[in-house]
C-alpha cells in the first residue's frame, strides 16, 4: 500500500463510536487520523485495532503531548515510544501542535500558548530539530486556537510559524477553524494570516466546529460553520500540491454517515476550487 496520498484527499478522525465501520473498511475516506498518545503502547486492543484499520487506509498520527514549546526540552522517553509506534504503523506523517503542555514535573494535558518572541522561536526550532532527527521524519505542526496574547510578543503568530517552518524544514498542518477562532478573538484579519504563511508547506488541513461567544472556543463538538467553510474554500484554492483535508469531531459525536456527508462538502469545495484554478 502506498503511504503517500494523491492530491486533495479527505479523511476523518477515528473515534471509538465508529470503530466497527472503520474495522470493516466501510467508511468513505481516503485516510484516517488518530491521536498518537492513545496508541503509544507495546500491545493490547487499542494497538491491534489500529493495525487492523491500517490494513484498509493510510493513517496520520496526530500528537498532543510533544510540547515543542517546553523550556526543558523534549521528553526522550516520549520520543522513543512515538518512534516505535511510527515504525510499526508507517504513517502518512506525524503531526503535533505549536504549544507547550508540560514542565519537568507536570503534564497539563492541555495545549498551552506561547509568547511569540525570538527567544521562544529559538527554543521551538531547537526542539523541532531534535524531534525530527530523533523520529527520522519531517513533522507537521498545527497552528493553535488562541484566547490570549502576551505583552512581550514581538512577532505575529503567522510570522512566527513561517519562520519556524523556514528554519526547521517542518511542514504545516493548517487548522482553518483555529485561524477563524483566533481571528475572531483577537481582531486579526484571516486573509492576512493566510498571506503570511508558506502555503506550499501545508500538507494537511483540519476542519472543525467551535462554540461562538465573547470568546470563540475550539470545542470540536458541532458541525463546521459557514464562515469556516468559506475560509476553507479560500485556503484550498491557494494551497498547491498534495493537501489532505481532515474533519475533526471530538464531542457530541454523530453517526459516521453524518460526518461523511459533511466531508462531502469539503470535497465539493475543493473540486470547485480546482475547476476555478484550471479556468484561470
């Protein structure tokens, strides 16, 4: 089985409620994405399930605990377990988040924000270089949803990400919902954000729902809203090459048929963007 998808493929996150369909190979997807930490074990049912699903589709491993913003560096035991899983599954790619999650003594199990400064950039790039060397793979890093800013910030988020990608050679997982959420929360212009990114390094896109309010919260518990769909269409029209789109749903999870229909909307928008590009 090839581990490299063709241009513009479409996938879903593999959630427990839908395991029977995935195990049967009965889902209308080109790939699946799983949370790496759920399968970083030496054996057992979880890993056996993933290996069976891997027989049907390519798998993207998406982590939440690498903590590239950690001032104490990376957890070597974590890297060993992740490398073992990656060698076993042979994923499409490994991805994680631009954030920090832990200190030497405590793991918050949350994606915590970073100040966007040159000092932070040096730290993050050193950690990414270490991770990519240790794992033997180019990684993808996801832009976070943002709810606060630091008074010491000297760079925009998009400038930070662009420089991070340039210095480390990492690729990007562009979460379109996070761009929208952060733009709403901080008064950023989403198009300015996208213009500042090296879109040629985007290999995967995330779509998800959020909870609007005084602060928009990235909750992944509802359908993608129309404003995010519009932003997605703009993004997919700008991204060259093989870009995979993945729909996330982590709460109030509907039947798989409903998610497949929502993913069809992404397919239609991507096809429309391709037709428009060809006609231009």
